[in-house]
């Protein structure tokens, strides 16, 4: 849909420990709930939309795909730290991130 929406969801996830834990526990359910929210309890917000590819990247916690789709590197790195730190040491996480995103190159930030 847009790089803005990708970055909005990344920020929404890593904003608090509670949202990180909810996302880690069940990414597809979290993404579905996030997409349904925004305007109020009974109304879906028109601004929360993801393409199938974007949604799949969030549902599988695929940071390389999010990077390739245009996630801002600064926001994405903080998301990776929040989502993956419980699974790996920090140096390990840095190396995995570099290995995943380096082949993609520098993303085009034209919106």
C-alpha cells in the first residue's frame, strides 16, 4: 500500500512492551486486529491497509521483506530489536540483519 503504512505498523508494534509481546505471541492475529482498528470500536479506519505482500511480511516477521518493501531502516532496526532480542544476542541479531538486508541494497525512499 505505502511505505508510510509499513512504517506506521512498525512503530505501532514497537511502541510498548505490551504491543511487542502481543505481536510476538501471534503476528497474524495482531496484524488483523491492527488493520481493523483505528477509527473506533465499530468502524474500520480507511487508512489502515496493507497489500498481501506487506501483510505476509508482518505475519511472518520477515524484516528483509519489510526492508525491500520500503520500511525505513531506522524504524525497522528498532522493530527488529524489539521483536527478536528475546531470540538472539545483540551481536547475533546485528549480523543476521546485515546478512538479510545487504543483498537488497539501499531502498528507494521516494514515496
